[in-house]
């Protein structure tokens, strides 16, 4: 072809393509406010938990109950019980084991909080709830050898505010994990934005130009698609 290129002179060069990063942006480091959030949540949980337990221990005899709403006595009442097991009264007689486990869990939560990157507010909220609940029940075990439970709802196990904080933190943590799993590239089909769709159309036009075959002078040029050119 007399030294002329097989393709049209308008080739796709790297600089003609839209330069988009293929790696995720590195999250910023956490500020002091973010790192303090779990400890603030922990303090709130501890104050409410220990205050409510003190009211029950000083005003309701052990294994007695008080029905704040007499008409709903069979559904909701305050029952003072001593729990030597785990959350919701499970595994009775293993209190010291769970005391040691609470210390390990508390240390792990503190470490995770201090090493997490920034913009993890909900995760830190979950960590604060779990830490507050674990320490609230740990204080009971060290103070009196058992945990004070008093929230008696229907046929469910009797529990306390610390148990509620632990379960709430676990549920929030699980929801965050599920949300992150759905956002993974291999877990969902991404829907392109209008800007990305326009960029894709531009690149498609460029590819069509690449496939335009140049022929010697005197012949009509034939535009071919990439599929036709490969035949």
C-alpha cells in the first residue's frame, strides 16, 4: 500500500482516552473526634447500665418483680435476677470465663478503633456499643460475682441494658458487613452514571474509527466494524 498504514491515521492514543483511576482512593486517617466516638458511646452505655442496675438492686428484692403497667404484667415487668452466665442468661455458672473473655474483647475493640481509617462513624458506633456492654457486665462480675438482669419481656430471657448494647452493636456491625459485601465489584453489577455512559460512547466511536480500512487511490473506502475487519 505504498507505505501507507493499514489503519486510518486517526489512531487511539493513550492520551485520547479518559484517564480514570483503577484503584480505590486511600481513605484518610481518622481524626481525634472519630477515635473518641466509641469511648463516648461506651461512657453513655456504662452510666445508663450501672444506674439502672443500682435502682433495681436497691429497690427490688432479688428474684422479685415490679410491674410498672399492671395490665401488661404478663408481657413486661422488672424482675430482679442474678445471672452467672452470658448474655440473656445463657451458660449459667461460667461467669468468670466470660469476665476474662470480656477483657480480651475490650482490648480488641480498642485496638480496632485506634487502627481504623477515617470515615468509619457507624462502625465506631457499633464498637462503642459492644465495648460499653462488655464493660458494663464485667463491672458486675467483678463487683458481686454475677450480672444483674431485670428487663423481663414475655417468654424471652431476662436481660439488661448492657446486653441490649452488645446485641445492638453486633446487629449494626453485621449490617455494615453486608452493605460492604454488596458494594464489592465482584458482588454487584454496577450501573454506569450518565457521565460514564457518555465516555463509553466516545470510546466506542474511537474504536470504529480504528477499524476503518484505507485502500489504494481510486477505490472507494469501505468502513468496517471490528468484527468485519477480522474476517
